[in-house]
C-alpha cells in the first residue's frame, strides 16, 4: 500500500516509524509544512518520500490512505478532503474538535465505504485488553465506579485544553472496557496560563446504568500519574501504567452486604480483605498493533476496533465536558445518544473486528 | 479541670487517652450508652469515672468542659445543652450536621463567653503546619490549585456520607494552609450501598481569588491514599500522609511563561525541572497537641486555633457539597460568606492563638 | 502464674505489657536497677510489683518463671541462677553470648525439666508462618538461596555488634522456614564507631544441602529495610516486612532448563515471567502469641517452638560469624553440629508444639 | 574515521547505533559470525558495511579503530591482533578474562601509543558523575562504606559467572567515585544451574584506608534492583538507577559521636535525622558520551577516562573474587597493586581527560 503521514511534529514520527516498518506498506510519504521535520524523517528513514503541502498529496496517484497527526482543529478539513477523494483515513485522537464535524466524517466514510479509524492507542495495549477480559469475565462483579488520574508537568497544547488532550485516553479506555457510554458529563477546571485553555480539570461521566467515572487531568502536576481504579462489587482493580512490573493489580477486597436486613436495626456492613494478584502483561508496542490494524482493515474491508463511531463517542463526551466547564461544572447531556447507541451495539464484538460493509 | 468525654465508640477512646494523660485534668468522666464501652474505658484507665446517660452529666457539679464524640447529628443538641449551662465544649469534626445548627452553637458560645472548639486534627499535625509555613513563606509562589485524594476501603458511617466523613480533613487543611474559603462548591458522587449515603464523590471548591481545589473521597478504594498536591507558580508540593519517611516533597518544577509575548505567535512556554526536597518532619501525636490546646484555651481564655468559626466554615462547605450532589453536581454558593469572612480575618494569626474575649 | 520480668529498658516494657494483659498471669513483678524505669512500669500498670535487685527475686516465694530482657552478656548468669532454682525461663534473643554458655543453659533446663524459651519473635509472626507453609507446600520448588537485608540507622548496642543484634532475626527466620542449619559461616564487616563492635556486616551461611543464605546488616543505613528473598526452582518469594499491605509477594518466575542438552552446544536457558501473587496476611501482635506460648508450655509441660536448642543454633551461627569477622571473612565451621542436628529433628513438627518431657 | 564493530549480538547493536550517528565516523564496518545479525544491522543502518570474519578486517585499509563486543574470553586475542597492527581499540567490559591478559594489552597499547579504552558505561552517566562531585565536595564527610545490589532474573552468560557479568559496573562505579582501589577481596556464591558458573554471589572489597564495599549480584532475583548506598560520616547517599525521577537521594542523617567521652561510662551516641534532598539529574545517553569520548581521545591523542588501567583494575578485582569463590570466601589479595597504584594517581584528574602520550 501507498500511505501518507500528514504532520510529523510531536506524535507523527512514531506513526511514521511504525508504518515504515510494516511489510504491508510499499511507499510512505511524509508531509509537513516544516522542512526541518521532513529532513529529519528523510534522515531517519531514507526510503520515505517527502512533501511540504498536503494539497499536493491530493494529486499523488495510487495513494491508498492518509494518516493525520496535525493540530486537532485541522483534523476535520484535511480528513474531509481525502475521504471525498475515496482515501482511507486514520486520525490521531481526538477525531475532530466537535461533535458535528466528527459526525460529518463518520457519515462521509460510510457513504464512501472507506475505513475511518481514530488513534485511541490504549485500546491496543495488552494491559487494557487484559482489563477488558477481567471485567467481561465477571471477576470484578458488577462495576460500581471508575476513577482515573492522568497528570504530569506539560505539555501545553496550543489549541485544545487539558481535557481534550489527556482525557481522550481515559474516556476511550472506560468506554472500551465497560462497553457503555455516558449520558451526561460534569467538568470543573481552570485555565491558569492561557485564557480559555484549561490546564487542570476534573470530569465526571454519568452512565445510564448508574456507573460513574471520575477523570482528573492536569498539565501542572509534579508527578507523572496514569492510574485507573475500577471498583466492582466482588473485586477491585488498579491499573498503573507507570509501574514497570505490576501494571494491573486485582484486589480481592469488597464490602459484604447482608442478604436482607432490618433497615431500622444498626447498619452492619462488613469488609473483605483478601489476596492481591498481578497478572503478567505481555510487552509489545501498541502503536505497532494499531497501525497494522488500520492496514488490515483496509485490506480486508473491515470496520476498525476504534472506528469513526468510537472517535465520535469520545468527541461527544469532550464537547459536553467543554460546555460544562463554561457553565460552572453543571451536568451537560451527551449529544447524539441515539446514533452512538445504535452503532455501539453493532460494533464492539470484543477485540475481534466486525465484518465490513462491502 | 474536670472534663467529660461523651461517646466512647470509634474515636472517643483516643480522646479519653489523651485527656487522661494530661496533667491539666484532675477528673475525667466517660459517658456512653453502651455499658461494654464504659467497662473497657474503666479497664484501660482505672482512674476514670463512668456514666451512661449524658443527661446525668448536666447535674455533675464543677464540670469544666465536655468533649463530644457522638454521631454527627447529635453534636448540636448535646453541645447546646452544655453551652447553655456555661460549659466549654469540644466537638469532633464535623462541628454539626448543618450550617444553621453550627451557627447557633457559635453564637451561643460567644454569648456565654465559653470555648467552642472543633476537632480538626490535621491542623495540629507537624506536616500541615510545615506546609502552612512553606506556603506563607512564598516558597511555592502564588498558589494555583490544590488536589486531594483521601480514599480507602470502609468505614461506612451510618448517618453521613463520604464527603461529610472524609472531606472535613481536606477542607480544613486547605482553608488552614491557604487562609481562604471557597465561594462555591460542586460535588458529584454516587450512593452504591446505602440509599442517600454517597460512598464515593469528587468535590470542587472554587475560591474568590481563582484558586480551585479538587477533593476526591471514597469508602470503596482498595488502597489507602491520603495525598494532597499544591501547585504554585514557583514550586509544587506533594503531601503524602501514608508515606512514613518523606511525607512532604517540594518539587522545584514549574512552567516558565515569557514576560510578554505576541499572542499571535506560536505558543511558547517552557518547563523547569529541578531538585526535589523533602524536609524533616518532627513526630508527635497531633491529638495530644489538640487536646492540650483545648485545655490551654479554657485556662487562659483564648480563642482556639480550630474555633467554632473554623468548624462553621467546614460545615458550610459540606452543606453546599450535599446540595450540589442532589442537583447533579452544579455549583452551589457557600452560605454565610459575610460571617465567615469577618471572623476569618480576625482569627487566624498563624499558629499563635489570638487573644480571647474576656 | 507468678511471673517476673528482669530488665525494663528498651524491649522489656513490651514483654511486661503482654504478660500483664494475659489472663494466665496472676502476679507480675518488674525488676530493674533503674528506679525510673520501675516507676514508669508502675505508672503504666498499677497492678505490677517492682524490685530493683534481681537477687531479691530468688527469695520471692511461688515464683513460676522469669523473663530476661537484660544486656546479652548477663543472660547466662541470670538464667542459670533461676534454672538452678527450678524456675521456667524466657530469654530475649540471642539466648546467650556464646555457644558454651548457651549449651550449659540447655542442659540445665533438660536436667531440671523446666521450660527454656528464647524470644525469636519473628517465628511467631503471621508472615513468617505463611512463608513456612508456602515453602513446605513446595510452591517455590527446591530452595536455591536466600538473601536478607536488615538495615537502618541506629540503634547501637553497647556490648554486641550488628550481627549479634540484627542477624538473629534473619538466622532464626531462615532456619525456621527451611528447617535446616548451616555448616559453616563467612562474615565480613567493619567497626567504624566503636572499636571491636562491627556496625555493618555481610554474613554468608552455607548449608549442607547446598543452599546458601546471604545476610546484610547495618546500623548505618539511611533507610529501614527488612527484606528477605527466597529463590526456588519453581517460584521466587519476597518478604518485605516494612510494606504495610503486600508483605509477601510470590513471583511466578524462574529459569527453565531443558531436560537434557548437549553441553558442547550453545548454552540455552530460557526464562519464565508469570503472575505475581500477594497473599493476605492476618494482623496480630506476634509478641502476644509468643508470650502466651511460653505460658502454655509451662502449663502443659511442652517444649516451646523456639526452645533452648533453637536459641543454641542461632548462637552457634553468631559465634562462627564473629570468628569469621576476626579472620578476614574466611569460612568458619559451626560448633556442635551433632547436638544441633539431633534435637532439630526431634523438635520441629511444624508450628504445632511437640510433646514435653514430663 | 573508519571504525569497525566486532560482535553484533546482545550489546553490539547499541554501539553500532551510536557510532553510526556520530559525525566523527566516515565509515562503519559491522563484523559478526552470524549472517542474520549482519542482515539486521544492514537493515537498520543501510550505510554500514558488513564482514563475517574479523580476520578480514585486518586487511581493510585505513581502518582507524575497532570496537570489540564479543564473548569475554575472545577480548584479549582479538584486541591483541589489532593493537599489534597499530589500531585504536575499544573493548566492552570487562577488559579481558584475566589480570595477565589485561596487563599485556595495557603494555601493548602503551608501546604502540594507541588508545585502549574499556566500556565502563556507568562512568559516563550523569548520575555517577553527580555522585562523584558530591563525594569530592565532601558533602558526605569521610566515606565509611558502600553497599551495592545489582540483581535481576537472567541473563546467564555462557562463559563468565555473575560476578564477571554484573559486578564490573559496581566495581568501576566505586573506584571511579572513591578514587581508591581495594587491596583484598572476599566472595561467596553458588552455581545452581551451570557447574562452575556462579549465578549468585556476595563480594566484599577491602580498601587500604579502611573503607569496605559490599556487592551483591544475582541472575536469579525476581526484582530488578540497581541500588548503591554510600555512607559517610556527615551524610548518606542512595543511588537507585531503576527509579525514574529520584535516582539520587542524599539523607542528612548520621551518628553523632561526642568529641571525647569516658569509655567506662555508658555508651552515648546520638542520631541525626534531617532533610532528604534529590538533585536533578540531566538525561542523556551515556553510551553516546562514551563512544564520542573514544573518538575524541583518538583524534586528540588523549588517555581515556576509562583507560586500559581502569579496565585492568576491575579485572584484577574480578580475578581475586574468582579465587575467593574457589577458596570458600576467604580474603584474596589484589594482584599488581603497585602497577595499579602508580597509574591511578596519574590518570584520574576528575572527569577531565589527562593529556595523552604523544
């Protein structure tokens, strides 16, 4: 296949490396407005071709797909042009900067019967897939709540706030593992350094089935924390992505509620403290699995695991969070619940890809 | 002095131990409805006297003060009876279960010229006082935000939710260290086990000067976490109360903003990563310092560090959080801002006690 | 029973507390040359009687047993006097300061048919007994080696070096868990502050069956470390006594050796990296279990778990270590191997006590 | 310069990468008996040339230097051939497999006036150089002892034991930081899997000035530990190379000895517990600095920081350790103390390179 990567700044080079090393890729074109970045790519991978203006790409013959890793607000216009031309499109997370633009791309991809995939990288990690298995096997019992902390010092984004930058990971992990999407969102935060660009925020996702998820994000924390706690009725799980050896710990702890009890009598819950178990997680590069998955979906006409609807769902939550931030943290309903719901049921048959549309 | 401790259940015995060991206390009376608890106290401290009904205490001659460690909803009626009789009163946190009842006790204590103190224990720890010094010395620069996590498995309270149980520590620490109180509060949470009693919640405090504080509390977390992060413009501080040796770490990290910059130009912040410093914290029992402080305030006619107004401020925040929880997390204004403000300025001359009213 | 505790300095008060609280003890006498310590004991436990000179104890009628927590070099003369009088004797670890004096006490106790017990406290902890179970169940496979680190800043002992102070814990744990004793010992160390009193040392125990144990002890380490690693052919275990929640971790890791292989061919071992499991450990005070065990052995005429022979074995290793330290670390054989061997087989029927001699 | 890397197995590719990226290198030749490894190198770095037999290299014209990363026992014969031909030589640690062969290379390099450098990588890390500064500035006071633990699961070496594999790092760090070399060595260990190849060992280095260093190495530990503790009279330092953020911690702790005291009186030391400080360590790849240093030394005719004598010193300690292992751990004197001493004084002017011999 002939593939182009548009945007070779911060994240792009990782995508370039993975696509260059794939034996499914015959030719790779790197595209960036900054000549220095193109030189850097050429230097690292002498086989790639380079182009400064992505408009030129539209004229390149036999191009199969484009991979977009540009600033968020440019995702939609660029992707639209290529989808309209009948190219397959991979977009870094978040899919676009608004629900409406995301939906437009989703519709366009369906109409053109092209693969539209979003880079929710964590859905391709061994740890998150292990957690998904544990949750689906019922080891944790009924899930009660999820709590995520994803903080560190930097990196300020020029055009999006900390929720749009960091929370897509948490939101996509939660929706992937729980196979549920929230119905409303609260978010409270503050922009300390750049007006209108919140650099710290706490977002609460409220799910229809009563599950609640708390997501704390910051660009201003002295420690790098990537921690997700999933509390179930039977067991509790902590996923610490910074921990090298024990990324997942399952705590055999819980609250024991007597089967029935006199509500007027004294309140009597007991606590269970059991063993802690840390399953072995295989090491592989999730980005490699993600990029291969995109190429496989193109070849076989499949719907990707993290398809346009998956991207749309995350954008819908982010848009609601932004609205809540502007309204002092009050609950804001998720847009497009019906669309999200229908496709969610169709899509997510676990890790296996669903059949395509062809 | 002759002192009575009412309520010898979960926390009461710690208060009994500290008051028994004080050389300022001549006689101590333990009061509890449960004879077994009284027997236990008598067994541990043979010199104490015991009483089952606190109403009997009202008839005891020469009683100087009462210490109340009963369920939260009984704080107000019990305290009121003793204040009306002209006794000094110490109440475990939170002061009472509502703003109005807390204010009534505060007014009554002023009128009767008696000491009213609330058990905000953390204000008496070496770590929190060290942090207060660091913040006041300007080592952290201007404070931007505070983030607190106080979670563990259990202990469910019968009559109050997790915010009323755990957040008083966080809220009192924040207000003590910052010498500011919030103007509005958001809180999102969920009651999984007992209807109406939230067992997990995230609360956001919004301060007039733009500081924001995030407080996450849970009775359902597999790990015991007590972590407070204070982010300033110059440095960042993490207080981890579970850590035995390095409770406080000061990170010489920050965001460097150029003095002025063209907003149309590319966004250029830089980051500073420097040394980490962990000051030595002296070890002592804060409860001992707290109980001695109460006795000293009685003897010298002083206003305690954690006086009734301090308790009122915390209750005011808790009440707003409860309202927010019932209104899907929307921002709720703090009640009684004027009263809180006036007294706040008068009171808190650092750690030294202000002069009394006599 | 009527019991006396001789030596109420550093460790003695813990023994006093546990014996005072036992319902098997009718009368407790505290004995110390320092009147201030006696006053302190009397103050904490008004029911105890006090005596300054232990010689006076020899005249006290109906005394059942003595508990000796004095400086190490006085263990032997004091214990000897009471054993000769037909009293049961408990001695803090190490049993005595030399093999010969330890053996003399052991023989004397046998002759007088009295209980002689040594305070190897760790043999009474839940963690060490859990480890013993795991090893005996074969979960770790054949044990290859043990590595222990027990270091911290202070506490210098006036009359014994760091090996005699800290290593008795490691040595007694190793021998208790493995049910083996070493045949020779190397020890290298240094006395930095007090001539002849080593403050840091590394001791190697060589067992007949090929197991080796490494023990590192220091009074000069900035961190408190209590860590024991047990490496088996099937699994590996780490016991970290400082860790509050995960004291024991079992690593399903190992080296896979092909069943047979051409030694001339390339060396091909593979590694297994599996799950990590941390079993729940019950919390109780080991000293309480230890003191009750002493009283039970007296009542029922049983041989204690940590009997005189157990103490003798540890002393024999310590004496060899001291010799090795004086001989630049060369291997020194353990004294009295035949005596140790015979009794070792008789005694240790797991955690259950063996029948006594009466 | 025209450089060849001999041995592209485990460590070689890292050397290839660094030399390829250096602008001082005009042509790089990779040499390995395994064609698959050569293909891999060619694939990663299309500009390199490849050769299977190193003997062919001897015929290559204009070759400036060779970098040897082959099994340890082949270091000496290969290096000798190239030194005799007048090539500069870099050898991975340890320099050779015996004192005599190492000394032969050192003499040969001196005679031929060629650079002989050994890959003591840690001497090029920011952390170790920071520690060297701290020690030389006297911040720790007089150094009392050093304790190192370097353990993990695997990697078994076919021809050398765990001391020769892992301890060179510890030994070179200790000698680099202290600027002292030991006079005798004890080592105790065990070969569990391959006869004669110890897989766990504890080695004690005894220095003339009374400093002692303990080094524990294992290929059979479930955890990866790289920890060095340096205890001084004024402060203590812990270097934990596995820790991402706080690699070095300086503890303001110590023992306070009264200036003079009556030795008959009670032993009275006191302890100081102060702040903990973790200096910021810059991040760079030490191997890059090491490889550049080799090239600079060639260009400018300088003696490298880790020159042949440095390699000889480490080999001398390793050889003594091997002898001690075969003699049940008894102390073995270091060979060639006079040679090591003379050159040690000449060489190590801190981090700056000394002038060359040209």
